[in-house]
């Protein structure tokens, strides 16, 4: 994902990198050639200078790279065995390759995907719990959640209704206690959509920030003249 995000940003044409080097990066991506980027380091910096430098190093034929046909090997060997040419840098291209926020964006995207899956799994677990505990779906009625129109809450209630007892999806457990004398379920069952709304809303907010950061260009920008900016920071979503 890191290389794909870098290609996406550099291809916009505002970072001052040549078309020839962009084509070489795309060829490396299509060949599944991946530069070695350490998980930990000792260099503190703004933006993602250190990890993006390691990404560029492999594409230049230095350091280590991985590909399906070679495994881990010296970058020049990996490029050669995949019929790829190393990057040949011109003026400003070194800075263009290392200045950006694509590493933190990639990590954030992976974390967001996991959080989204966990939120959906939480609703599945809640539905199973309600069924086993012989609860009722009345608290998940759509009219209830329209009154407090929280998008995340509505999403959670909708998922619960789709999983639980209905004419289209009958449950023997639900049928067994259709006429029980229980007044209402415990908070832990009734309030699942309200609790789930927090994670659903947060995931939606973070997704919007991630989409915005995918298109964030480097600093300085090259648009006729060099334009210094603050795009190097990943503190703004």
C-alpha cells in the first residue's frame, strides 16, 4: 500500500518528479517488488522522511528489496531479475521521493479497516448474545432510532435487525419466548445500537480523514514555481 500511495501522490504532478521515474515506480509495483522499510529507527523527523527514504532506496537499486520470485535480496539484484531499472534522479527528485505522509496514512488505513471489521463483528456477537439470552428486538425498531437520528446508531440497529428474528429470518429461540412476561431487557442488550454508534461514527469520521490524506501532496509543491507549504505534517485530518 505504501508504494501505491506514493505513486498516487507523485502522479498528480505537483512534486517535481519525472514521468520516467513514475513509470519505473509503477513497473516495480506491478511486479510486486517491495523495498525494505524498518519498523523501528532512531531518526526523529516531521512527516515520513525516514520510512519514505528507505522506500526510495530500494527503488534506486540500493538496500534490500523483496519480490515473489527472489524473496529478500539486494535491491539491485531484485530489480534486475524482474527486468526493472532503478530510479535515475534529477533535480529536486530526491526530496520529492522522501517528503510526504504516506507511511502513516497506510498504517492508519490498515488500522481503520480492522476497526471497521471489529465494529461489525461486535454487532454479530451482540445479536448472538441477545438470541441466547432470549431477548427481544423491540429496542432495535427503526422508528426508535429515527427519533435520535445518529447515523452510527441507525447503522448498528439495522445490522442487528438483519441478523435477528424476523419473518424472513426466523429464530426458534425467539419463537420459544414470544409470549414471555419480561417487561424489558437489560441495558446491555437494549443499548447495543447506542454504544455501537460511537465506533461507527468514529470510523466514518476517520475514513473521511484517510481519504483526504491519500491525496496529500509533498512539500514544497512544484506548480510553475516552488511553493512552500505545510503538507508534510500528518496532524491534520
